[in-house]
C-alpha cells in the first residue's frame, strides 16, 4: 500500500503524512528531506547548488545505510537548505539519481530501525505524478500563500527572532514559482488526487480528514 502526498511548502503535508503513517502503522519518507540532504551537502561544501554535476555526485552518495541519519540532521530544516533543495531538485541528473531511492522505499518500505513495513507514506512535490504514479492513494495538500507563510514564519521565529514575515513570504513565493514552472516534474496535483485545503483546518482536523479519506481504500 502506497500513499502519495504532494503540495507546496507549509501546507501541512508533512504533518498529515506523519499522522497517516502513525495511524496505519506505515513507514514514512519525507522526500523533500532527500532533496534537502543534497542541498545541505552542497552548502556545507560551499558548492553552488546550481552546479548539476556536483549536485548529482551528492545525490548518488545517498544510500540505504546513511539515509535516515542524513535526514535527521537538524540543519535540514533551515530556510537556506530549503532554497538550495529547490534549486537542485530542478536538475534532471539529480532527480534521476534520487528517483530510484524514493521508488525503492515506496515498494519496499522500512522503518528507521530497518524493519519492514506493510505500507509507505511519501510526501513531496511530485510523488503522485512522477515518483509513484501507481500509488494506491493520492493527496494534494494546499493552503493560501498567506497562511503558509505565517506557519513557516512562526516556525522560523523559534530559532531566530529577527526573521521578517515579508521575507519569508517572498522566499516562499519564489520557491513556489520555481517548483511550478520547472521543466522536470513541476508541482501539480495528480489527476486522481484528493485535494485537501488546510487553510481553515487545525492539525487534528486536517489529519482526521485525511484518515477518513484514506480509510475508504484501506480495510
């Protein structure tokens, strides 16, 4: 059983994906973190994220044995890492290198302790359209630009009180435009995706709505 969850940043897809994975006892993979791991590797080596060949090498270095450790790095949630991830994600060679990693996890899901799982939940920006077009259940989680920016702003302020909301919103809109207009796997809902708008939903309500929909497919 594969559940694919797509959507823009700060729409709530990660929270919903985690809620679904916990409820159904499925393994969870935040595919955005996979790209963030590549972006972070580039930044830590002072390399240009736009350098496709070097980014490809960073992507190839990811493996089953080190994936969970890399994704647990706290720096992976930094805004600079997110912007770098958006840049490397637009590079065909990088996407090709990471595609097998994501598909392998979806069809052979495992928990952080490497035990096998009966199902997988993957969230990202092209899971239902490109990575797992054969997914059993597909969601596209969205919310208004302002709501998403406020959510990310509150999250970033916990680390840095000097963060400015207008800058967060501008960076988010820039990233959205890049994700929606890239030539390779642009951000868009799958034709058979369930659209879940979380603008007016709290965490519990959003998760509950997702579980209700998924339960119609899972016995």
